[in-house]
C-alpha cells in the first residue's frame, strides 16, 4: 500500500470511461425504479381477488402509465417493465390465465407484491451507485448512462517507465547474433502495464555500463513508477541496485521466495517507486503480475486491487520441489481443467505462448494428483 497516491482528476466522455478508475462517488439522481413496475408480462390484479374471474379494463406497457384506479374484480393487462396501476398489488403471469370476452380467469393465488419491483428497491435517491476507486466496467457504464452521467470524473493514468538492461539485448526489428536476444520484455511489460490501467513509456536499453545505466534510470525516475527488467541479480555486471543506491534509494526488499523471480527489488528513490524485475521473460511476467501490478493499479487510483488467482482441477499428476512457491506455465480449459505446459525454464517464451495461466505450486506441498484442485494465476 506504500504506492497509494491521489492522482489528478480529469473528465472524460462516457464512451471513453471504460477501464478507467472512477474518481468520485456516483450518486443516484432518483429512486431506481422511479415507480413500482412489473417484472413479468401478465395482468395487474388485487391479490385478494384471485383465484377467480376478473374484468380486463385496459392495458399498460413499458413507457406508458395507466391513468385509472384498479377496483375490486378488475385487472389490467401489463407488460414487463410497465408501471403498476394504482390499486393493484400483484401481477399474475399471462401463462397462468385463460381469457375471453374481455375477462380473464385463473385458478392461481397470489401474495401481495408478487412479480412487482417496488419503487426504490434497487437504489434510493442519493445512494452511492458506484464508489470512487472502482475500475469502470461495462455494467458501470450502463449505470452511469442510466444515471445521466455523460461526463465521468476519472483519475489520470500514471506514466510507467520501462527499462530493459543488458548488452545481449538488441531491438526487436534487428537480426541478433547467436549470443544476442531480441528485446521482448519491454513489449510484454507494456501490455501488462496498459492492462493495469497505466500508460507505458519504453526507454532505450541500458547497457552493462554504469554511466549509461545511471542516465536511463535517472530519466525513468521522472515517471510515476520505474520498471527495470534485468540487472538485479548478483552478477558482476548487474549494476541496477548499485545505481539506485547511489541515487539514495530506500530498498523495501530485494528477494522473494518464488520461482521464477527470486531476485526482485522494490524501493523508492527521489520520491518515485521502482521495481527491479529479473530479466528472464517468465520471471519478468510473473513478478509484474504478482507484485508490480497492484502498485500500478494503486497509482491509477484503484481502491482495492485484486490478484487474479483462482482454482482449477488438474488433468494429470503434478509434483515440484519443496521450498519455493513456483509459478509454472499451464493451459486452462474450462471443460477439462488445467494442464501443465512443458517448458525449459524462465527463458522459454514459446512455452509461455502456449499457456494461459500459471500453476501456483505452494512451497510446502510436493505433489498433487489428477482431479485435485490447485491454485492458478490467470494471465
């Protein structure tokens, strides 16, 4: 929660509000529904009059209102969503009546309130319909429109700097030599950052040289959050922590007990937070989802970030080594369950593309049998 800040507020059109974080509570401008209304097609009646035969004195549809008052022995044909006529206290479904010569007959009884949504049963005028800090989804857009909010106050998107490090990295458009790799991490991180509601800014690759790394980290610390990929292990040319320390960084932690992703750094320098993510692709992806995503969402103004964990049934036996919580690529099928994806370690990007989830193998359990439930991280 150290990353929580109050971002600037801006107004956007309702059409652009989806996936943004609401900056102010939205209150009901009237009761919802504004009148008692029917939730079935049928007939508005007095519950005390049925079972029996009733005279039909008119009809009312959605978008109209019945002007008269229902009396004993009378019924009004009514459509779903239409206002309940004065004097009626129940609705009987059209399937439960026979009709002819302007009359209906039913052998069904009814309780007062049957198939009626009373005025204000969904929300009362002044109630909070959508709280500030919620990321706006399609249901929220419907509610905003229903409440007449065509302009929506949202938090400004934070700017997240993404910095890859390493002499072995070349641009994605170049042909690498055998000892080089293309710069893939900045692309996956940019997508993850955007999904978390922020604006990614990709910096040039930091070479394994102090002055170059220092200059790029200096630039990255002008953003709301800095994500550094690579350079945080214990190798001779892993310079990121040294550079950050020279910027006066406060380190909150520099290792976590997970695999992939143990050498993870989180801290603050010059008033800005940073994550030093390990450089192998799976390590970068996992540590962002498990740790950095929540920070990005907090910087976006979201009030309660949630990790996308759930459980699924294993399709085959599975085991791993005790001691670390492991995040292993897997494919989730909603019919059959979740299947581990064979892979060759955290640099195996082809295997990652075959996965749509990570198995979360807890540090204190060694094996699971086919058919057992196991925790997964959705991706």
